[in-house]
C-alpha cells in the first residue's frame, strides 16, 4: 500500500508541465483507503476516500454523471459529505438540524423538501438513490451545484 505523501509525489510526477496542485483537503488524518481519479476531460486529479457505496448507489451516481455530464467523483464526494459527514454513504440519512421553517434534509444528497420539489424527479422519494443522484446531476447541469453545504 502506498502512503499518502508518496502518492502525492507520484501524482505530481505525472503532471510535469504547468502548474498542478496536489494535496489532501479532506479531514485529517486521511482515510485508510483512497481512490485516485485522473480526469481525461478536465486533466485534473481527484483523490477521494475509497467508497463503500452499495452497487445500487454506485450505479445511480455513475448514471447521473453520464446523463448530465457531471464528474462522478464530485457526486460521490457530495453524497458522502452530505449524508454522513464524509464517513461513507447513507441513502436513508435525515438531517439532524431542521431548517428555520422546520424542514429536514433527506436522503443520499440531503435535499430539503422545498429544494426537492423543484427537481424533475420530485415525484420520487429523495431517499431513492437513483432519483437523488439524478436530481443532483440535474442541479449541477443547471448551474445549481453550489447549493450544498459540502463542496
């Protein structure tokens, strides 16, 4: 297994031309397992915790990423951060703190019901991983990807 500093040096060596910042910006210490994704479309590198997504969740996120031309690593990172604070994935998550109007965030991407109602998937439950992932992809594709607490 490669240690994080060694992995960062290796990644830096992969991009010798131009400026490429490589670093871990997640919680410290980093998780025991990391996934490194080198994006061909963006030319960037994403280092994310190894996921413990179910097959259903993984397929939902991959489908949403493909359908809306959104980076799947971004959707995975948002789903993990929103549903568990970055420690896995929970499609049944319900936000602990209610919004001022009493709404609670729900599901894998922690949609408020007022936000969920504005999505083309509103007829489905926000606890449905496929509907939630597609709604998240739709939000990114329509310039609303910055509405989550986790970025």
